[in-house]
């Protein structure tokens, strides 16, 4: 990792708070797509931020999450939640030279 690049890692917890594993999203990649790349599953249906199926609670580093990375959420979510099919890491954290670990917990 150069001094201009940062590393982003996401720990995925199941609905009971147990770790299912880690994945590293790419810039402009949703959490759900990045989880798929790592053979982890986040349930989803619409892939448009409209059905709440993919909703996860942000357990750590909420400030590093862009809830509208790919689209505007079409359903109401709590401040500590994100729709993983349309959300991902904030663009700015890929160039700050720091290591970021975001923790997401599936609701279902």
C-alpha cells in the first residue's frame, strides 16, 4: 500500500452478532457485491434500495459509509442502518492513506 492509498475492510456479522467473515470492497462497489466476491452472502431482492431485504446495521465506522453510493435509498432507514445493495465505503477513504475496518451486522 502506497502512502496515497488506503485499505478498506468490512467485517460482516450475522443477525446474532457472530462474525461471518471479512471482505474488501473496491471503490464504487456496493457492500453486497463485495460480499459476493468474497463468497459471503447478504440477502437482497430489488438491488435498488427499495425493499429493505439487504439492510444492515452499521456497528462501527458509520462515518466511512456512503449510504447513497449507487442510488438514493427509497425506503426509510435508521441513522445506523444501510441498504447494502446501494451503499459502500465513502470515496474519500480510498486515498487518505489509512486502514479502515467497517463492521456491518445483517438484520435478517
